[in-house]
C-alpha cells in the first residue's frame, strides 16, 4: 500500500508588546493592507507575514545595492 504524505504546518508563536499608540494604529494598518489587497483577511497573522516580507525585500534590496557599490 502507498500512503500519501501530508506536510504539517509548523506554527511558531511569537509574542511582542505594543505601546498604546502602536496598538491604536495597528487596526487601521491592517484594514488598509486588506483593502489594498496585500493580505487576504484582516488578521494580525496575515499582516505580520506581509510586514515581514516587506522588510525582507527592502533589506535585500539595500544589501544588493551596497554590495554593488563596494
């Protein structure tokens, strides 16, 4: 018999704290990202993945620019 393999999703819980001002801004940022089509649902998880991907792209671009100048 051949059994199909399933890939389990690994979930990593990361805790962080927000200042009161950051906490007040976050729902609006999530709403904007959702309305703009950057995230599929209005959730903190989707927004954080989107934000991390944005940071990664920016850092990678800056690194490549610096690497090219040296």
